């Protein structure tokens, strides 16, 4: 079982479009995981049939039992996040501002403050329209711990791959290099980096390569929109060669990406044979990995 994580140092490179296209080609040979939980959107292309829904519980939120509260005001005085206010004769907690630190719970002389489990989002097990098992999630508004939710999605995807005995896990990672990205690449066999021929694309590629090298994971690169800037494309190729990052393919700018997105289709469902062949070459590269 090979776990391939598709990543990008920045948004807008075409990472999710390429991942969904690979999922279409893989069909039932892969479990697909959308680990971009802060802005999950792969379901728009895979049109999944939901099989299971689970709450993601993470962190705590303070709750004041008004019948026990003596209105001493100590909680408001000591809260560093200004999450507790006094209104209409009652102290209340704003759950958006509460950081779940539990200080108010421990200092309340009346023991009127309870720390309740926080439902921070949901995760799902679905079947994509291509027949593959699809594991995805949605982080709630203003919720934290996206890295933990990514870890949950990956764990379920891995157990699903073992259960179904499929050879591949295709993971759509979050953009950037932050906590959800680090959680996405944990345990990966290979990283496919999707970049673009722009200065910002090169800059964020450099950061992402540094990150995967730190974790000693082999990576390769796809240069999307490679004809945006020939000079930058050359810089990307030079950088990849110097850092032992293979360039799998270069894809020219094409309106097919946008047109198929608008239709809710993957790019391999278009009529553009030149783009389809590029994605097929990438899929063949993935299958050639030991």
C-alpha cells in the first residue's frame, strides 16, 4: 500500500484538480482522503454518497451553571481572553472567544463552571462516484485543531485501505507548511508537489521541499501552468535538480481546469486529449513507484 500525498506550497496551483483527476483514473484501486479540512472542496468533484458521519470532538469550552453561580466576578477578572461577560444579571461564556484553558473552572469558588467537550467539526466516510472509498471532513467555523482532524482523516483512510486491500491512498493535503500540512505528510510514502511557474510558486515550493526533507520523505514535482513565465520555470527546474526532486510533468496553462470545475467534473473528463495524457502520465508515474 502506497500513500501518496499531493501538496502545494500555496493555494491556486491546481493541486485539488490534479488529485481529483488521479482519483478518477485510480477508481477502486485507491482510497481518497481530503486533508484540506479548513477548506474542503474535493467533494464537489467526487460527488460522494455519504456512508458514515461522525462528530469530531476536540478541546473544551467553559459553561457557567447560572443556578450555582454566586456572581462574584472572579472568572471575568481572570479570563485573559475576555470570553466571559456579565449581562442581565448573569455571567455567560462566549464560546468563540473561549480558548478552553480551564482557568475559570479551577478558580471558581462556587464550582459553577464546567468544561464541556467541544464539537469542532465532522468527518465522513463516503463512496465517490468513481467507486473509491472517500474519507473527508469539515472543520467548524472558528475552530482550531485542524491538524488533529487531518490526523483522524488519515487514520481512517489507512484503515480503509487495509480493509479493502487497495494498493493506493491518494491524499489531498492542505496548502502551505503549517500544522495541517505536517499532519498530512505524516506516514506518507511519497509527496507529489504541485507548483506553478510564478515567483510565489517557486518561493513556496522551496519552503515545502525544505519541510519534506526535514522529515526525510522523497518528493517529486509537477509544474502546472508551466508557460506562465519561462524564466521562473527554469528556476524551478534548477532548484528541483539541485534538491533531488524529480519533475514528473509540466502542464501548460489551460482553461480546461476552470471549465471542468464549473461543470463539477475532473479534468480527465474533458475533451482535451493533451491535458488528459499529461494526467495519465502522472498516474503511470505513481503506479511505477515501489
